[in-house]
């Protein structure tokens, strides 16, 4: 299990660096509440973005985005709203959205990175 957790942490770190290069500021990492956990919360001038990061060594168990089904997307939206309620000052005047980042490869540092912007919520 530690190996899987380590892979996930490395994937989240790579995703954070990628988003920072795009101009986002990381506001929170691994934020938790009773309803669950948010991997990353980032922001730019217009948006606050809750980011779900999925890291896989390969696609043997499917593409990373396949793990983000309708139920997971709905839960992410509830978590986004909970985070926004707790951090009103950081959200004010910005749009709240959900993105997903999938990494596929043995080494998260060089894995293929895919970014879905504004994931549809059921």
C-alpha cells in the first residue's frame, strides 16, 4: 500500500507543478472534511479549481479518468462547495469548477499527463 500511496503523492506533486506553470496558485492540498478529501485546490484570477488527480503505472485497470465516474464527480462537487463555504474569502468573485488530471506511467515525473478542464458534474 505504501508504494501506491507514494505513487499518488508523486502524481499530485507533478500535477501541482504543472498547474503552477499554467499560472495557478496552489491554495490547498489534501483538504479533508467529513465528506471526503480534495487532492488539490488551485486558483487564478478568474477561477478556483478543485482538482482530482489520478495516477496509474499503466492502463491495465483502465485509463485514470475512468475512475472518475458520475458518483465521484457529484462527490467532488459537494466537496468543492464545502471547501468554498469554509474559504469564502478565497472564492469571492471567482468561478468554482472541477478539473481532473490523469498521469499514466511508471515514473510520475515523466508520465503522460492529461488535463480535463471543467469536468461535467451530473
